[in-house]
C-alpha cells in the first residue's frame, strides 16, 4: 500500500498566522479522534478476552459479542478518520509519482477534494440511516440501534473537518481547479443521465471502469473511489436512495469476524515492540546463517513464522527486514536482491494463518475460517521451498564476499532457549482456533495477552508503556483504512449484483472453454491483475461472492479455490509497477523501487510456477482438512 504525503508547491504556502492556526486545529482534531479510537481498540481486547475467560469458567457473558459489535463500528469509523488525518488510506501513487512536483501537489488536492465531496454527498444519507436505526433494539442490551449507527454520521463529520483543514492549506488556484474538475464531472453525469440509463449494463463500464479507474490513477484513496463510483452510479441511472450505500457499508464493516483485523494488527505491533520477532530471527540466523544463501533462508523462515502471528504483510515485513537487512548487506547481497526476496516472501506467505485476507474471504463467502487456517500452511511451505531454490541459485557470487563460521551448538541452544516462548505463539494461535477454544476473532486477544506477559516478564525492556497509546492509535488507523475499503467494496458489490452484472459474469464464466481447468486459469490471471490494480481485500470482497458459487458449480473445493485466488492476488499485490505492497517493501527496506524492478521477476516467475502446481494439485490445499 502507498500513502503519499502532502507535497504543496510554492503557490500553496500560507502566511505564518494561518499556518499556526491550522496546525493547532489539526492537533486538536487529532487528539479528539485518536484518543477515543485508541481506547476503543483497548476496550475490544478487554471485552473479548473477558468473554473467553467467563466462558471457560462456565459463566458466559451473553452481551459481550453485542457490545463488541457496537463498539466495532465506532472503531471502524473513527479509525478511518485517523487514517485520513495521517494519509494512511490505501491508494495508488505510481502514476501521480511520475508527475512534476507541482502536478503532484494538485493531484493531492484533487484526492482530498474528492473525499470531501463524497462525505458531503453522503452526510444526509448517513443521518437518515441513523434515524431509521432508532426503531431497532439490540436483543441482549436493549439499546436502540441509534447508539451504534450514530458512528457513521459522527465519523463523516470528523472526516469532513479533517479534509477541510487539509484543503485550507491549499492555494486558491488549486482549490478552484479541483472544484471546476469535480463540478464538470458532476455536470457531465447529470446531462448524460438519460443516455447512460438507456445503455443498460454498459453504463457499468462508465462508472466502474472509467470513473473508478480515473479516481484510482489520480491517487484518490481506493475506498473512496469505490464508494464515490457506486454513489454516482446509483444517483445517475437508478432511483435508489443513498441510504442504501450507507447501509451496505455498515453491513460490510460490521461482520464480527472482521474484528480480528484490528486485534491482529495490534498483535503484530506487540510482536515487534517486545522483541519477539528479533529473538526468532536470531535463532534462525544461528541455525542457518553459515550455509550458502543462509540469510535468505532465514528471511523466508522468519516471514513464515511472523506471518502466523501478525496477520498483516506490512507488519510482517516491518518486523523482519530491519533486523536482517544490515547483516545481509554486510555479506554482500545487493539492495535489489534484498528487496526482491522480501517482496516475494510477502506474496509467498499470504495464506499463513491468521492472514487478514483469510479472515476477509471467510467473512464474505462463508467458508469455514478453521478450514482456511488449517489449509493455508502447506501451500505457503511449498512456495517457500520454491523461493529457497531460487535464492540458492542467486546467492552464488553475492555472498562470497564474507564467509561466516558455523555457530557453536551452545549459541544455537542459547538462541533457541531465548526464542522458544516466542516460537510457541503461532502454534498457540492456530491450536486455539482449530480446537475450538476460541473463535478467529477471540484468539487474537489470547495472543495479545501472551505477548504482553512475554514482553513484561521474559523479553523485558522491549515494551515501553509510553508507546502503548501511539500503538493503539496506529492500530485504529490501519484497521480503519482496511475496514472502510471492505465497507465501500461491499456497497459496490451490491450495486453490481443489483444491476444484473453478477448473473452475466456467472454465465460468462460458466461458459469458459476448458471447464474446470479453464476456469481456474482465468481465475489465476484475473486475481493477479486485480491484486495489482486494487488491493487484496477489496478484490476479495468484490469478486469473492460472485466467483465462489461458480467454482462450486465446476466441482472445485471452496477451500482450494480460496488458496488459489489468495496466492494469485498476492502475486499481483507485490508485482511492480502497480503492486501496492511492492512499494511498502521498498519503504520498509529503505531501497529504491528501481533497484528491484529487474531482479524481482525471477522470484515472481518461480512463484507463478509454484502457484500453477498448487492450482492443479488440490491435495496441497485440502489434504489436511
């Protein structure tokens, strides 16, 4: 993912008094949003963990899930506001980044202005939706639905204030230009409404390829591009009220299984802050560091281990790369090789539980999360072996510069003893889910409690209490960005379904030449493209509900199909020039994107061959179910 910072040109500079006032207002708004968002993350952890303990003691808390669900929508909305304030919403900046600085600044203003227009457009609908929810009463607590639904308009208002402060820093010329462009687009759609209505489903091309693609290429956050394209479609060619968009976004963000996302994001940060990732890497390095391509094997092993804890690819790479890259550079590996291996290992480990993508796909398709957690390990191990073979082939000359002696058995034993408590965490998480001790949502709280105990009693000194509030706020921001994408993609998927597109797609895919084989090949290619152009979660939310029933018609096991599309999407996600996570790997590894553009293709090519083996040998996905 990529989040470009504001890059105002000289024409955007403000007089000092205005700048001081805006900075103060921005700090006040941040404190007003980030504090409650951080507290909501902590509250969710406490509620779910208390529910596990109470159930284990034979006195279940009947209202815990209900309260967690109410607070979850507030967390999603406030977290998305924090993401707006921090510029952390997922967006494609490859095209905008190639423009001159002045043009980049104008595109940044256009992106913020587009978000502002969307929020204004849906604010009234959000208020009406909240009023409608007043007639609903929660079954356990007996609270009116307004308590929960009020999170949507409150979040919209806070986001509007944040966008207003960002726009206020822009020059008049930029604001006028953005206003004219957006007003021009609105005028064209209004004038062309009769023609677009007569086009029938061909109008979908205008909104969900033309308008949506234009927004994404211009650097508008992906979630808001989805939501605005959907709203524009409904306003222009249908009589559907925009309250439907708000309702579908609410429904998309509110699945209780998605509550695992912020909790696993928090767990990933704890693993890094407590030093657990560091001791695991140290053990692997003592075991394999002396062999040819040894540090490459260590990186692959570390990504497999850490992926089973954090659930987030960005968090995985951030935990591993800073620890390993200095030593790998000392041994002679080039930056381009390091970046290529890191990005490829991110794509390799997409199915390692508790991957956030696994959680999302279970949420939108109804596939068993326990089955996905069980099935995800072996495909990742197969791809890890493929990458290990490529890494050994590539190691040759680059690692000859420095020879490293085998670590004594005493050192291996000492690092194993230090790493053993941390190494148990991935197995604890998987066992708790598979054995039914805790749900996929709840199990993250067990991991958080375990990590806190290790950080305070075993790996002392790594965790600082002063870092807790920023960590919680960071969790809220990342989670809000992810969840808003899920909500916006859910609204877009509903609009596509209502238009009849899903039925047309089903007929077209069912008529694919080659039957099951042809359908699998097209799915691999399609999700590679979707992963590259969009991002993993929106691609899954949009097309998962459409394609999984077709896969079932072809006799493809739903868990096997899930593994195939997730890994295909991961390949696209880490493939330059459009793959968002490729640039995240560049930032984390502090390597320029150009360094890996040539070297990464041998790794991605090997992963593609491995994916084809996994696609046509279902046993790797279903053999242990």
